[in-house]
């Protein structure tokens, strides 16, 4: 009890302790926004703003409810999944196998995208992508291994802020009519692919080729919602203040939680509600701005960012307003966004897989959490190097889109249902009779999770298979 912090009082106090949401945003504002949202805006225009709104709003409920579970119990989302009924750890095995594939693809996509942007700044011959990708991977390994982000992280955050502010400015300057924005947000239209897009990029066959990746990496994918529970653990909200990453809930402690202690934890539930909502607002505004900037600048120029020139093609957004210097600034800031996101991924994905393997392999659980993390960190370093060496440098957008679909859509419906079970059933079993009435979730949490399950299940069943078949077939 002594290790747990007191909850803040008043709005100002709550605002002063917000933090996990900012880490969450810093992790997912990368290739999904800079490349996918901007490209989708150029191809389909503001008519598909609804995809951003739907993707972020529904994932908000998954992240928020998973974080509420962590605040109330002190354990992360993967340990919550291990308590789902059925064959022992069946869901953890599904997540482990699915996320190994998704993680390898997504982390490799970020390394290739970062190398493409850095190569546009400083070309190094025929092996530019391999050299820069290896450098980015080595740098991310060093930072993740030591856990020392330091000054470099702050510098990259500044560059990310530059690209966000610049894109917001461009989006406002090229803003379409309010009626178009309203229809784009709430009309749920699926526009036809313009003929000029098909001519510029024959790989685009249907609008879902662009919409699904946007849905997948808006607010991050499956892994980002898991990582949010880690950032809440690190912040020490509620019962998380008594636990660390790599530890299951203290069931005996929770079964004896008093009403007074539960009231303190409830104060932290309000904090995490505010925190997740900050991520919702930032993510929606920033991703929407990238889409509108792509629509307002690249669309009229009939430019579809793709291939090894994707960085310079995207830089037209700034160059159109601030000449060639602005274009170079976009590339530099975009490279920082990619590297920053790579750091976030290599801080999160090894933890997710280590959590899974700790639950399904008893001997692995005996290893120190620090080394559990480092073992899987080395796995991603090796797969990054393999992707950089073997994957065609001409197709960075392809790999980014594939990573977005695999991580952002395939397991998300299952995640929504598993979080709902943890929040409404597991948490009730763990908490004392005095604590449960104070910490139980509300009806709207159930509605949000059910909506997330239904909508993402529709996309997984009816749209994802044909898009993936087309991508692999092509």
C-alpha cells in the first residue's frame, strides 16, 4: 500500500499526471500517419475521413478498458488474456503466434521506411536502404537495450512536433468545404478509385486497398493497445503502483482490498479516462490533418506516393508551401518520426512477446524480466536485418500497408472481446466484495467494446481476405 501514489484531485491535478497517452501517441504517429494517411488522402480525398474516426474511436475503447483493468488489478493486458476461460492459455498462444508475424512485418516496415527517408536526405549508393536501415536498427537496439532515451529522444520529439504543426498548417490552408468534411466524417462513403490513380499505381485495385491500412494503423494496432497498459504500469496509476512489468496481479492483495483503498484506485480510473481521451483527440486531429494535407496538395498534383521516391513525393506537402527547404524539412522530420516510432516498437513488442511466452513456458518465467525483454529484442533485430537485405527497396509502401493490416485488424476483434471478459468477469473475481462495486466498469464500456468487436470483425471477415489475397497474389 505504501508504494502506491495518491490520486490527484481537481482538473489541474489530473492534467499534471497525464503521460501514458503522450507515449502512446508518440509511438503510433509514424508511418501510419506520414505515409498511409497522406497517401490515402491523395488517392481518395476527404471522403474517407470516417475511417480515421472509426478506427481511432473504436480502438480508444480497447485501450481505455485495458488500462482500466491494469489500474484496478496491477497487471497488463497479456496476463488478462491468460485468464480467459477455455484450454489453458489458448488465447495467449494465438496472440503470441499472430504477433510474432505481425511484429516482424511491422517493425521491418518501420526500418525500411526510416531508411527510405534517411536515404532521401543522404543517398549512399545502391545499398542506401540496407546501410541506413542497419544504422536505424543498431541505434534502436542500443536505446532499447539500455533504456536510455535521453537527449536524442527529446530531439526526435521536437522534429515530430515540427512535422505535426507543419501538416496542421497545410491542412488548414488547403481545407475543403465544411460540407465535404462533414460528409467525409459521417457519410461513410467508399469512393471509386480515380482513373489517374490506377494509371499512376496499377497495384491499387479497390478503395479498400487504401482504407484498410488506414483503419489498421489509426491509433496503432493490436500491439499499441497492449503497450498502453504497459505505459500505465510504468506511470504507477492505482494498483499498478504496486506492480511492475512482467508480474501478474497479486490475487491475495486484491481479494482483501478495502473500500477506502478502492476509492483511491477509483480516483486513478478517472485519470486514465482523461489520459486515454487525450490520445483519442490528438490521434484523430493529427491523422486527419495528414489525410487532408495529402488531399489538398498531392491529390491536385495527381501524385500517389510509392516506391523508393516515397519520401520526396510526400515532401511536396511542405515544398508546396515553403519551397525546396520546406521539402527537406518534411523529409528530416518524417525520418525522425519513423525512428521515434521504431524506438517505441522495440520498447513494446519484445515486452508483449515476452509476456506471452512467460505465460506459456514456465522455465522462461524464471528468467529476469530484463533478459526476457532482451531475448525478443534480439529476435526483432535479426528479422529487421533480414527484411532489409531481402525485401525489394522499391516497395516500402507495400510492406507498411501489409504491417498495418496484419497488426491493426486481424486480431483486434478478439482483443476487444478478451478485454471485455477481463473487465467485467475476471476483475470481479479478483477484487474483494467491498472493492468491486466501486471499481466495476460502466455500461458504456461494454457498448464500446462490443462495437469495436462487431466493426473490426466485419472488416476482418469481408474485406481483409480479398485485400491480402490481392497483395500476395500481386
